[in-house]
């Protein structure tokens, strides 16, 4: 069996096991959950490290396993990784472990919470590993439904019900539109199979007709887009994360949300290159909507969780900009941000969860001077905020910079890059430093004089794990880019004929590079 | 090249130090500070060893690939295929320019580290302070050694964040938190232009490496330098320098940055970080064309004048020196704009000596005065703090440009450069600024060290300990002799190929070659000092406000730049944010949810019609469904 089956399987198996354990054995329940996600994480790290050496199958995937299921419809259990999802699975498994660790804060109905959390983790890891449209979609839904329940039952604050209502509505509709798109794709491709590599290979030989592409692409773009909080369908995200319990927000904002983008890159781009080309400018506009508009909205937030939620939505814009650039650099950058942002979103929500648990408030105006009492949490929050406004050293910078370069290589997107850089360097810095100033700096209010910091190693572990991941990929981005590049190149080869650019002012210069080097 | 490993060690030792302190030794003040001091001093020793083994003109690069996407070679920019790959190296560029900067950063930086050991002794967070200081040193060395644009940008940002951390070191004080935030955001505004400039250059030429770009420019200087896009790129890159070196219109953060501890002001906001902008302009000088240089020169000249005027009416000892830093940075930027990279880097070097000296001496005064910073509460300190007094005097003379102190030589080379370029307007500005500089420096000097004690603290002031005074003396020696110990040779040979090496005596006599600017420079400085002497020798309060009236108020309030920015740009940006926030709250959320809810409601009503309760209809639909499934499963 493929290692991927184990990575996704352990959490699901543990969830099943928990069903049969009495809710009174709190320690055992927690131990099982932590252990299962820990094993899953270790396996994911092992898989990531062995990636380069693993044998590759004919379609370019590694660690492949395929078991036919409904042969008449062409459905099979088919998992495998390539450069596009290897980072996502690693990130997902680490975040799942960190989220399980951070579930200290859950006091009521612990058993049910852990079951849902494990289903969510296993489901999304399985969805990322799946190379079969059916399982791809089904496992994502399996992970999505617990989100709603967890927000509804364990959520906090007055707006809980409204937020649950909104997030359920939006995400169900997004998933539904994407489903329509996927079914249409299945029917139109003519490959009679749910197997993604086969569909892609088939489409390479017999491309979809342009009008079909133009019909299906928007369905996937907006269906998947809603799942990723694409502007202007983003308002569910900050609100939902604002009330969600921290582990749920970590898993959803960090991991689950990437499913939509992954679907776009994995399925929509290679199958509908012509439509992608014609939608390029529109995607760029929407991306700028995310970056600028939601960035400005983030500046106005008075609640830490809403601020983080909006900032997380704003970051999705960079990914969309990378997709819009439709070239190797941009797509590689987009995949890079998907991984980096997963770690970062999980880290920030874990931190705000800690602060909420100890102070019982996330109103920014009520907090202040926390660095004095919480040196560890404060320092990590500061670093997370800096990572959030694109500081080099963290993985997000590499992704964002790469996207800027990629989009700049498309002269028609120069305008978007200018605006995006403004969003990344200025707007991000404004709301992040304002938040830091108001939360960590300044005088410490009387009532927080006895706040406890994350004291022992065990409590510090989830934060340290996520932070170290961000730093490793920030310092050595090659770990990821070397894996991403070959597979991103395949997508680009299908989806964009090389875009001709001309160095306008310099047209008259004709000297090959090699001469200059001498 | 011998000792190839040394530059890497020099760069990474401070990072190692910061990491070790942050992870393991935060509880121990002494160990942490010794680790940090050790890292930078070791860096200085390694630099000296490296230079003595290889000389200044190594002209080498060692690099490793850091990020590689797509095509191996960068864009062949004569083709029309567009750019297909992004290659970023992590490399070290070693030439006279970077080696001299290494000496400054590790040398002056090392002295300031040692000074901080005593200065921060009473602070509970001394370990954290040294961790930040090491992080800063790492970032600054990274800028100096970078061999390509993106790497420089990376360290550029890291320097920005270290400065943010150090300005906000006493974060419990609201003013420190605000100043840190302001510095960070203002720097980011400059970086916005810088990054776009980098993208523009890359988009046109397909490379980020300084060496490669330089050879492209060398081969096609005529075509490239006349292209409009290169002007734009040059100005955008200059934006980065405007932010970091605090030039008009982004100069507003530097004075507030004085909220940080005094050694920080000396190291970051005088000797090194703010000089990074000038250094960067010299590093990429090859791509600045005449139009861009023109703008650069005037921005520099204007900043020099503006800051000097503001400095005349400040009363906080550190703020006066901060504005003088701004003004001197304006000189350097102006010199770059006038094709005088050698003059600019020369002044940068001497300025690092005497400005670090002035700040550290001011810090000694502040310590002696029990953290009083208003000069009108000081007075007559010359007897109580003799070493501080003498060293401060040397720094002040160097800053004012009195021969034979170092500032005289470097400032004179800038004056000569103005005349050589026949830019009489900027020469006039430079001379005026030199007069103002001497005036405000000695205003500070006389008020603090002469006259009566103006407060109890001043009466009980005391000289600082040896750990503080020894760095002062060392810096004072260099501030005195820095003008003729060969600095100009190393830079000259870097920037002008036909540069002849000057002997010691020639260096000493160099200003005599151009007697006009020399005489004017000395004359205005003496006038400035004389005016300061006659006004402030025994003054208890400042008589200038009464004489200057509105002008004085405007100077005191820094010509209201903060208020203007607050009322225009910041408010406009906040208003846009408020509009977006409102739209988000009411329109999008309400509207889209409304549609979905209404739609669901409608379809619910519609579907209700299907619920006929008629068993036959249900049976029919059921069979239809089964038939469909069978068709898909079996039929195809």
C-alpha cells in the first residue's frame, strides 16, 4: 500500500476507533488523536524526504496506488503525489498534528470534537492525495461537513449562528457549482473515466472544444473560487474563522481552503488552457480585489480574529495572481504560497486561540502590552505578523516574490503587480504593525497582570513546529521549488503557449547572453 | 582568493549569535552580550585578515544557487520569447566597496556593541537587546555583501525589521511602539518602489546579478542609458534609498526613531543602516542615467537643507544629531547624483566615525544626566565629563568640516564635485548647509558643555565608565584622522579606473588642489561656529525663537510634514479602507446572502409544487431515476 494511504488513513482510522471509546476517558481520547496525527505527520515528512528518490509512474506521479472500484463509471481509488501536492500533504499533516495539539481549549464534548477533527484531517489529506475525481471531491466534502458542525457547536461569540449559516451556505454552494463543473467535465471529456491523469492525457490528444472550455472553466473558477474565498465571495471566511474554535480555523484556513486552488491548478488549467488564457485578466482583477480590497477591509478590523481572517483572505489574492500569470514562475510561486500560507494561517489562528483562551477577548482595543506577560506567544505572534506582511526569511516571502516575478513576465499584468506589491508591502505592513502595536506593545492593562505564557515544551510545540516549517522553507525554498518546477512546467506547457513579449525600448540590441558573460 | 570561507563566516556569525541568544541564553545578560560582541569582533578580525591576505581589490564573487525556476540561463533578451526562468543566487560580492563597508560595519559596529555592554547594563532585557543587535548586524552585512538585487532586497527588508525591533525595544512606552511602526511603514513605502524597480530591471534585462547587469550596461551603454524604461527603473530603485536613507519626502521616520536606545541610534540611525541607501546607489550606479541622477542630486540637496534648518530649532540632544544625520545623508545622496560616488562613500565613511562618536558621546551625556535629553536642562558639563567633552568636541569639529578633521576632507570632496559638475545652485545649497551644520552643532555644544548648570541633574552629572569612554576615544581618533588614512584611495580605485593612489602627504594636501571650495567651506563653518558662540555661549534659554518668529515655530515643528502626511495620505488611505470596510459589511455580505437566501426560498417554493402527494407521480419519478442510473452504468 502506498504511504499516502497511511497518511490519510491513520486519522480516519483513529476517528473510527474513538467512536467506540467512552467519552469519559479524556486522556485516552486525546492520546489517540495526537498519536494518529503524529504518525500521519511523520509519514508525511518521510514521504517528502523520499520524494526525489521514489520511482515515478508513467504519468509522473510517485507513491502511486490504484484499486479499481466502480469500473463501469471509471472510478478507482487512485492516490499519488507530484510536485503540486507533495508540499500540500506535508503541510496538511503538520497542521493537522498542530491543530490536534492545540485542542486543549476544547472543554465540552471532547470525544465528538476529536472525531470530527480527525475526519477533517484524514479527509483533506486524502483529497489532496487523490488522483480520481470522485474521491478527490468526496473526501473534500467529508472534510468540509465537520467544519460546519464544529463551528456551530464549539464556536464562540454572539455571531456564531449567523457565521455558521453563512459559511455553510457559501461553501455548499461553492462545492455544488464545482461539482456541476466536474460532472460536465466528465461528460464532455469523453474519456469515460474519473481518473485525473487519464483525463488529462486524453485531453492532451483531443483537447476540449473552445466553447465547452469557456462554459466549464467559469464553473470551476467560481465554484472552487468560492471555496478559496475569491473576491467578492469572501465574506464567509473572516466571519467563519472569527467564531470557529482555533483548531477548526487552523485546519480550514490552513489546509482545507487550499483545496479550491489545488483543484484549479490540478484540473482546470491543464484541461482548459484556452479558457484559462481568456480569463486571465479577469482572474487578475479578482486577485487584486482580494489583495487590495480585503487588505483595506483588514485595516478596519477591531477584532484580532477578523483581522487575521481578512488577512488570510487577502493572501489568497497572491495565489490567484500567480495562476493568472499562467507561466512557470507564477504557478510555482502560487504553489509555494499555498504551502507557506497553510503554515502561517494555522500559526496565527493557533496564537489567537491561545490569547482568547487566556484573556477571554480578542477585541484589539482591550488588549495591549501582552509581550510583557507572554514573551513566547508574543514573539511568535510578532514573527507570524512579519511573515504575514511578507518578510524575507519566511516561506511566504519566497512565494509572493516569485509570483510578482511571474506576473511581471506577463507585460499585460504589470498593472496588477504594481497594485499587488502595494498590497503586500504597504497595506499588509500597516495592519500588521498596527495590530502588533495595539496587542503586544504599549502598557499592559491591569487585568492581564497574571497572564500565563505557554510554559512547557509540550505547549510550545505546535507553535514552534509551524514557525520552524515557515523558516525552513523560507531559508531553503529549493526544498519545495525543485519538486514543484517539473510538474508546474507540465501544466504551463499545456496551458500557455509562450507569451511573446518584446523589450520595446531595447529592440535594437541583439547580443546573445553568452557573449556578455565573457 | 585566499580564505574563501571568511566572508561567509563574517556574514553568518552574527546570525548564529542571534539564534543562540534567542534559543538558549535569554536568561543570562552577560553571556548573551558576550556572544553578540564576540560575533561582531570576530567579524572585524576576519575582515582584517581577509583584506591583509587578499588586498582590497579582490573583485571576486562566491555564490550558491538559492532559487531556481525554469530556464538555466537568464533571459536571452535579444529574443522575443519573453522571460522563462527566474534564477536567484545567494552570493557574496567582494570588492573595495564591500570590503570597506565590512570594515565600517564590523569595526564601528563592534565598538558600539562594546559600548552597549555598559550602556544597557541596567536593562532587564539586555539579552534581547543583543539578540536584536546581532540580527541587525547580520542583515546589514547581508546588504553589503549581496551580489544580486533580490538578495539585497531580502537583507534590505531584514534591516528594516531589525530597525523596527530596536526602535521599539522599550515597547512598553507608547511612543516607542508608535515610532517603530512609523519607521517600518515609511521604509516599506520606499521598498515598494525598490521592488518595482528590481522587477523593471529584471523584466528588461532578465538578470538580477549586479555583475551581469553591469557588463550588459557596459556593452550597450548608449542604447540602455537613453531608454526611458531605465530612467524609470533607476528612479524606482532610488525610492528604496529614499526610504532607508530617510531622504525627503520619506524623511519623517528618522527623528522619531530616536526612541530607541542610544547605541541603536549610533549604530543603525547614523553609521550603518541609513547609509545603506547611499551604498546601494553606489553599488548600482551603472544603471542610473543622467535623468535619474539629476533627480537624485536635487532630492539629496533639498534634504540636506531641509534637515539642517529643522535641526537649528530642536532641543532634544538626540534629535538634533538625528537631523544632522539626515542632512549629511542628503550630502551623500547629492554627491551620488553629481557623479561623485567616491566623494559620497568617502563622506559615508568619515560620517560613520564622527556621527557614531557624537551619538555615543550624547549617550554618555544622557547617562550622566540620568536620562535627561533636553539640552536646556544641561549646561557646564565640560568639567564633570571631561572625556565626553573632548571627544564630543572632536566629533563636532569633524561634523562642521574644520581642518584637519575627517569631515573636512570628505565634505570638501563633495564641494569640489559640485563645482566640477558646474552645478552652482547645489554648491550654494551645500555651502549654506555647511554653515547651518556648524551653527547647530556648536549651539548644542555650547549649551550642553558651557554656561550654567540648568538643572539639578546637571549639577550632579558624572563621567561614564571606561567601557563607555574607551569606544569614544577610539572613534574620536578616527574622526580626527579619517580624512587622510587612505579611505579615498580604496573608493577611488573602485569607481574610477585611472585613479592614482595618493600618498599620505598628498591626501593631506588634497583640498588645496581646489582652493575655492576649500576656502568657502572653511569660511562658512567658521562663521557658523562664531554665530553659535556669540548667541549661545552663556544662554539660559534660546533667543532665536524671538528673532525668527514664525520661521522658528515652523522649524521646531519640522515644517509640519507629519501633520501634512497625517491629514492627506494617511487619512486618504484610511478613508478608502473605511469605505471598503463599509461595503464589505453591508453590501456584499447582505446582498449576496440575500440573493442566496431569497433564491433558496424561491426554489423551495417551486419545489414544493413537486410535492404533490400523488403516489403515482412519485413512482414515475423513481422509475425514471432508476432508468437513468441503469443507462449510465450499463448502457454506455
